[in-house]
C-alpha cells in the first residue's frame, strides 16, 4: 500500500477524529480505486464512517452526496499536488470538478 498524500494524520479518522481502522480511497469504482491507491488519494477512516454506520447518511459509501464530495476532493488534491486537470481526465477518464 502507498502512503496517502491528503493528511499527515494517518491514525485518525479523517471524518470523525476517532482511531482509524481502514482507509477510504477518495476516487473509486470501475478500476479507479487502484489508481487512487497508486496516487495516494486516500484518507484514514474508522469502519463506522467508512461503511458500517446503520444509516447510509452517516457513512461515506451508499451516501451519494458524500461519494460525490469524496471524488471532488480527490481530484482537487490531484490537481494541487500531482498534475493538471487534463492529466487527471486522461488518467481517471472523467472530471468531477
């Protein structure tokens, strides 16, 4: 696994501040998760915030607004730290911004 480039606090959930138990890839779906892994576009997460909360609105996955914001953040970080918007489009096949 690669190191994330979004936060230096790898042991703290990016969303709630509790101890992180897993990681959330900011860009995912259709093979994009592997690219996000290589690019370090991921954040630490607790299982609750990532995918175990009882209500979809309280977790990243199955919450369309949270998933959309996740992808936008991933692209913004890519453009800030890695490459241009056009490079992002070529690599990920779309633009979320």
